[in-house]
C-alpha cells in the first residue's frame, strides 16, 4: 500500500463529545482505524471545513471524496467515512411508552373528573 501524503495533525485528534473514552476504547473502530483518526483527524476536519487548502493529490482526493465526487480509495478515507457516519449520523431512538404530557389528549377513556368517594 502506498504511503499517503496527507499531513499528520500537529496534535492528536480527539472527539470527547461523541467518543469520550477515545477512538480505541469506543469499540467502534479497529486499532488501525483509531490510530489513523487520532493521527490525521484534525487535518481531515480542517480539509473538510475548508480551513486548510489541499497541498497535494492525496489531500485533493480526500476533499473530492468528502464532497461525493469520487469513491473512497484508501484506509484513511474509509476510517473518516466511518467516523463521520458514527459521530454525525442519526441515531434511532425507540421508546416503550408515549412521552405524552397530558394523558387525556391520547386516551378517550381518561377523565379529569374528581371521584366522589363515599
């Protein structure tokens, strides 16, 4: 596998909000994926947001990849795509009961009448 020419981040990338115990301990990423995200994550995020301008073909390909213009072509792009899906994707939330604040709105048999207890 050819060596990527993407600049490593100056500081390790950590997403404490979505992965409070780190990428390795999250159980969502392989060790290799976690290491790639930690080493290159800040650079990839800055390329994605436009804070950094691509300086070589690999960085340009990454920008094209996140823009949907080209398919994934390396493990770093695969790891970033997985990270984005897990960190920003919609999580499905299911509940066992209604969050109704007023039961009378949802139950035809419900009555607010006070009971006269004799």
